[in-house]
């Protein structure tokens, strides 16, 4: 089973590296008067990380609201 995990990690890492190599074109993102130009792969990775952070924040916020509604501290 350990070798299956290692194989999956190697395959996943290879896919991520291929994605990085194949998406070197630049994209510009603009918000209000600010803009930034980065490779597409960097933007996708950044958006993924922001999604993880905001998603986990939302889950913890909902859990605290549910605990508060139940009256459990």
C-alpha cells in the first residue's frame, strides 16, 4: 500500500509539473486600478490557495454559528 501512495504522489507531481511547463503564457488580472501580469500556472495556483483559505474559513465560521445556535460553548 505504501508503494501505491508513493506512485500516486509521483504521478500527481508529474501532472503538476507538466501543467506548469505547458502554461507559461502570461495573463493580466485587473482589480480597480491595480493590475498584475503573471504566468497562467502561477495565477491558477494562487487562486487554488486562496480558495482553500476562504473555504476553510467559511467552514469554521459555519461551525461556530451552528455551535452558537445550539447553545454549546
